[in-house]
């Protein structure tokens, strides 16, 4: 089971838990099931309308200051 976060063009969306294994398959499924899907995320990977597929870089730890 994987979970996917999605958003639509009317500021709706949510989280779906399903047996879909790839982000690409999830995008197709969500576009068929919900009107106006504009973004789907799974972990650091995402798809965005007008941008396509991408992956977010991990956050770098901030330098600690001793004071």
C-alpha cells in the first residue's frame, strides 16, 4: 500500500491510500477519478500540471551555532 497526496484546481484534494505502485499510474488514476487534478505527490517525488515529473531535494541540516 502506498499513499498519494493530490490537489485540484479548485483547491480541493486529499490523500489516497491504494495498491497503485508508481507515481505515473497514480496520476492517471487520480485524473480519471477526480476533476482538475493539478498535483500528485508521493514521498519526495511529484507530478505537477505544466511542470511534469520531478523530485524534491532533501533538506540540508542547518548549521548549529554554539553561543
